[in-house]
């Protein structure tokens, strides 16, 4: 009898464990930034492909919600519905800064750990104690670019950034680090987030004749539009170097942008060409699960690592997932990512990682961001 009771108790416990863990994913999956969501999702699926989707007996279920954005009001509403109606255990995704900022109060009020897989303005993690970031910040990738440029003897730079959070972060940090290293900013322009017409800005830069132009535009559509104006206005022929954050030469669209990108120098935390066993396994799994995507980009790797962290929490907490206990684990994550070693700074809940300097090169008829220098263990300087 005792034995039978124990067996029933055991069965009951395992049934309780069988309850799935729900992750509510908020990102654009349609519209001009559809690839933001698709890349993150494919990164998550690559993680499941390599490591399974069940931890401590609990399957991780991803509930996808499309903002069609950038669309902060919609992102907030979707996060709210996921928290209160779908009773998710985690919020995840968040491609655009305004969407992450709009959803931050939901994470706090509903007490849901919110795992950022792209949105990269420094301030985001300060907006809720339940936010942790597995992507990057713009100051984190812009400072190394400035240091590298100054070291090359580049003395005057014009900056062009998109006029919202991440662009302003990039502009300010680049100028701060570059001027501290003896460089001079000879001009600065901010372009609109929606439908920018780059040609007049590029012409203005060409007329100013700086040694180099530093660029941040959100990856995808804007990278393509900038590169088109860059090629048409003959910036390269005028001898003006392009240095940028890796958003410009995003792996998702690099091959499509083609020839004009050759030789562009960027700083970023992930390249699909990164040479490591972890990345080779990731890229292979990505191609097995991703539909209609050319290559994994930095959003895919953040999706992969963010899900790895969620899986770690599920493994450790099992049936008792509680937001504060989950945050205590997430704050101390440390892992070997396909991008290289990463960890979370427990003081800021922001990622610490290697920032690579890369050059666009052609290999076997394909364009790649080839890493040739690196800055290890870079914290977000935006919070210092
Ligand atoms: C952002 O909105 O934070 C963002 C979007 C696209 C990028 C980088 C940052 O490539």
C-alpha cells in the first residue's frame, strides 16, 4: 500500500512537471522588419534542434506575437495579453528599442522575466528589474570602432545615424571615444527611422570630404537603402572610408547588397563567418530549421543564447518557476555562445562580450564579414 501511494505521488509530481513552460515572443514578423522576428525565431529553433525543447521534464512552448513594427503601442498590448491571458512564464524577443521600452512596465507589473533578443539602446535594462539582455548595446559596439579608427591614424570623421535611441547612443559613444583618442568629428547627421531618403545626406558627406564616415542604421531595409545611395553617389571613389556598426553589413542582407560593401569595416559581436566549433554547429542547425533566410545574423544568435538562458532557468527551477528566482539565475549566466564567450553583468543585467572588428570580403563568390581584430569582455560603456 505504502509503495502504491509513493508511486502515485511520484506520478503526480511528474504530471505536474509535464506542464509546459510558456515563452511569449514579441517582435516584428511582418512588414519591413519581418526578418527581425524570423531571425530570432530561427535562432531559438536552432537551439531546440541542438539541445531539445524539454528541460526538467517541461517542454518549452514559444507563443509568437507579431508587432508588424516598429510599433510600441502594439508591442505593449501584446506583452500585456501574453502576461495576463496566456499566463506566459517569460517574455522574449523585442527587435526595436521603442517596442522594448513600451513593454518594460508590463514586465515589472506582471513580474515576468523579459529576455531581450535585439533592442540595443543602453537605457533599456534600467527600465525594469525583470529585463535581461542577450543582444548588445550600441555604445558597446561603437566604442571599439572609434578606438580602432583612431589607432589606424584616421583623424576626422563624419557621423550618420538613425534618429532614435540606438542611433543617438552610437553617435554619442563614437564621438566620445574618438575625441578622447585625439580624433575630430567634422559633421553629424541624424536620419529618420521611417522611409529615409539617404541620397542627399550622402551627398552632403561627400562634399564635406571627411577621411571616414561612421554609420549606424538599423539592419535590413535601411542597410540596403544606405548602401544604394552610397554606391550611386560614389563615396568609395571619392576616397571616403566607411566604418560602421555591424548592423550596416548585416548577414541577413549582405549577400543581396553585394559588391558596394566590399572593404567596409564594421564592429560587431557576431558574424556568420565566426570560426569556432560552436558557431559551425549553430550555422548548420540554423540552415536546417530556417525557412527563407540566407544566413543567421546577430538577432538569430541572440535568440539562440536567450533561449539557452531560459532553458537553464527551467532546468534549475523545474516546476517552481518564479520571476525573482529566475532573475537571480539569469543575472549570472555565463556561456560559450556561437559568437564567443558571453556573460551577464549582474549589476546591470546587460551582456558582456567580445566585440570584433571585421572587413567585408568575398570568398567563393559570397560576401562575408571577416573578423580580424577583437576587443574581449566589453561591458556597456553607456552605463559607466
Ligand atoms: C533597436 O531598435 O534597438 C535596433 C534595431 C535594429 C538594429 C539595432 C538596434 O540593427
